[in-house]
C-alpha cells in the first residue's frame, strides 16, 4: 500500500489541473519567500490540496527573504514529511540585500550556481531512488 491516508479526490477544475501537474513529476524544487518566519499561505494551500500526488517523490528548497528564508524552508521540511515527500539536504538561500537590486529586482550572485547544481542533482537522485515505491 502506497499511503496510510485515504486518497482525497480533487473535485474542482483548478485542483484537478494542479493534481495532474504534480502527478506527472517525480521531484520538485520549491522556491519560497519567507513571511513572518514561515511560508506564504498560498504555498501551504497548494501543498495541502493534494496528498497522494506528492507521495514518494523528492523535493529541494530555494528560499528568499530578508534573512534568506531559512525558517520558511525549515517549515517546508516538516510539511514534506507528512506528505511523504523526501526533502534533500542541499538548500539555496537568497537574501534581499545580496541577491536583489534595490531589494526588488532579482540579481542572484554567481556563487549560487554550484550549490543549485548540487540541489538539482540530489533531487534527481532521490526521485530515481524512490521510483520503486511509486
Ligand atoms: C509582512 C511581511 C513579513 C515578512 N517576514 C519576513 C520574515 O519573517 N523573514 C524574512 O526573511 N523576510 C520576511 N519578509 C520579506 C519578504 O520575504 C520579502 O519581501 C520577499 O521579497 C517577499 O517575496 P514575494 O514578493 O515574492 O512574495 C517579510 C515581508 C513582509 C511584507
């Protein structure tokens, strides 16, 4: 059995479309800002509306905010556990002061390229490793 939670069947058109997108993928990179030490409500909704579609897949995090969004990413790790979504160690954090011009235009530093490449590699490797469970 794939899951200990009952499968919730999406009924609205938008949720069905979202379920279709997620079900076709094996791994995810979630990019999130941090608001009041956590993730935005819309991201929480997007995660909560599905369940089985997330199971036994992999996820990595890119976070941003005044302080790099690290607390938002930590919250995502505990949410991922409940969704049976395996979170990889590597994380990329972007700060408003260093990676955004005038705190608004995205201008990421070159130093993020190598860690981002590691992040993609870990998500891909774990997505492959979890294939027998899906
Ligand atoms: C109400 C509010 C709360 C915020 N809280 C945090 C925070 O707790 N930690 C942080 O690092 N940045 C915080 N920020 C900064 C946001 O992460 C930053 O503005 C970011 O660019 C928002 O991303 P978005 O415009 O893509 O939604 C906050 C911003 C606002 C407006």
